[in-house]
C-alpha cells in the first residue's frame, strides 16, 4: 500500500504534531501521502492538501489521529467506500484505535509489510419517520439513541421488531447498538459486552422505570422501530452520540443493519479481550 491519507483531530495539539512525524515516516518509505488542507498548510506542505471528501478516491487506507470520537466520525463519512482505517490513539480511551503515538515507526512498518488484518465491523442505519415519511437518515458504527432531554421527565418508547411488538419502555429512552457500540453508551446503561465478530443488534433501555426492563440481544437482520411519546417535546435522536435530531411525539425511529461495514486495521496478536482488559479494567499487562 503506497497511498495513505492522514486525518487529524485538529483540536488536539499533539495530533497536529504527530501528523508531521507521520508524513515524514511515510514519505521516507516512498509512500504517497495526503492530508486535509488545513493540516497541510500548518505543516508548510500545501501540495499535500486534499479535501477529506476526496480521500476515498485517492488513497488505499486512512490513518486517523485522534480518539474514538474522531474515528467514529471518519467511519461514518467513509462508510460507503470500503476503506481500511488505522486509529492512532491521541484521545482518552482509544478503544477503537490500534496504534499508539509512542511507536509510529513500528505501526508504519507493519502496515507496509502487510503485518495486520482487517476487522469488518457491523454498522446500522437509522431513519426518522414522521407522518409516514422518512425525513432524516444516517449511519452509525456504535449506536443510535432515542432519549429525553436533560431536564425533562421520562419518555415512553414502544419497540417493534419486524412488526412484532417487543415491549414498551418508560424512562430516559433506549439505545440500539452494534457489537462495536456494546462497550460504549450501552455498557454504561447495563448492556452486555458483545464480541465484535458476533452478528447481532442490542436493545438497551436507559434508566427504565420498571425492574423488568432488561437489555435484549436481537438478530442482526432485524428491523427495529421505536415510536416515542411523552407529555413534552424535549426528545432527541442521536447518532454515535455526535449527530442529533429533534423528535416529536408519534415519531418512529427505524433502525436496521447497514449495507456498509467499517474496516478497522488490527494487529494479529492483539485480541479483543486484551484490549478489553487494558482499556476498561486498567490492566497493565
């Protein structure tokens, strides 16, 4: 692989600094490199600048310098292009990232020698349906949340799977997540951790008002419909916790498996369970 794109969380000074190092490493190994125009200008290499939207047409893979949030945004943007992504953790947790800033040279060498594998991660599509019409649509790698606003009372979510009623959940809302998202918001709400290779969707109630409301593990090919109702209008739909849309009583959020996958570059010896122990349990070895 000789054509590499580098995208940077420009709010992180360390990420901008690492971008320059990464460009030098790749070019010293005869790679063609492109970065976003703002980064190229900061590096004094304006000839490397290409708009992010053009990356899928010009590179073989993308290096993402940032945290999990940065990688989630790139995954959604490039979902349709089947483009491998290597996350380099410049954030807090870095659960989705595989490389560390302390060893950029090692990561570059592994990529160029093919010493890695690709994990295909399930994505989901959410449609906001109002009065029978789809008015918004987006793709998520982690999760889709349907929830009340911060200072309002609870909302009620009636959930159906393939037209069959699963139940009605009153509380702060519900989360529909992928296995990748099982270690994110869903986990903090009591959902299970799911191995990334398992083909499934998760339905997790948020602060349910009944003791019998529990997370559900559902078939990956399910079509879930969440109809919301409340005595107020402070309700919202969130995509990966980054994009948001206002909801009205009677709206339906339809969630199903996306035709797209996120392709994450992984090291062969680094297992999901090792990452889980180190990132979420604080183990050093």
